[in-house]
C-alpha cells in the first residue's frame, strides 16, 4: 500500500511522499501486528495465550487510534485537498488496518489485505492501459466502461462459485454439484496460477520486463524539478 501512495504522489504532483507520511505508514504497519495476533492466532494457538492476545489487541487499538489522530493533523499541515487522488489514497492507507481492530472474524481481517492486493493491480494496470501519446488514447468514458466491465466480470468469476457451493443448487443434482465444484476448483487454480504468472511477468531482473516498466512508468524514475532558490 505504501508503494501505491508513492506512485500516486509522483504521478499527480511530480513529488515523492513526504518523509513524515512515510513514517506514519511504517508505524501503522507495525501497530497492525498487535491486532494480527488475536485475529489470526486464535485458531492455531493454545487457549492459554488468549488473554495475552486480547491485551495486545487492546494496546494496538489505542495506538492505532492515536495514529489516526496524528494522520489528521499531518493531513491538515500538508494542506492536502480532501477530494483529491492523493487525499483519498492517504486516508485509504490510514484506514487499511482498521478492520483488524473492529472485527473479530478472520474474513474481515483477510479481506482488507486482499482488497489492497487487488488495488495494487488495479492502479498498476490502469496506468498501463491508459496508453501513451504515441499509441493514442481512448476517450475517458470508454476507458471507465471497460474498467468497470472487467472488474465486474472478474469479480463475478471469483465470487459466484463460492456462493453457489453454499446454496440449494449444490444439492439439487449431481450435475449441478459437479459444475459448482469445477468452478470452485477453477477459481482456486486461477488464484494459484496468477502468483506464478505475476512473478515471472513483472520480474525486474528480466531485462525485457525492466525496460517495459521503465518506459511505462517513466515518471517514477525522473527527478522532480527543483524549486528556485534551492
């Protein structure tokens, strides 16, 4: 998530994220460990550790709320527009670890991280799909429609099979059960495969991948302009 704020800041303002914001994001990540112990450790640790997990969770919540207050002060000091890309990304990252302290379920904790992982892909691919001046760019409305269709289609592919597996259709016939099992297996296979494909495609040790990333994300590697009198 911190990399997203860096990309967003450089892409929109030409300047990297300020040092205090970077420190805030690092502190938020460390504080999240206090909540992780309770949410993820309860199902695998002996029950004798539960009081310790509860205490750590309470300490983490206090620290997290303190960092939320500090983030508001930092936001005001930086005079960052609230309804700007940078402002929305800033508070998205601040709220990212919130579900860890306001839910006791594994699903709630996991989904916050899964959404962030997906958001990285969406931002990364949105910049690539935007095209270049040389290639020509489609109208903004067309790009938005394509984007929504792809997100909705992929989301349905990954969500519907699991819902069907818990519905009355699963037991209606052997053919329906087989089709649903096949769809759930396909979702699991696609999830595992995308890690391998992603690791190979965007491996920066590969000269071709490195050259492509440098070309399409040139704004990340260019030095910001110096202000006069600096």
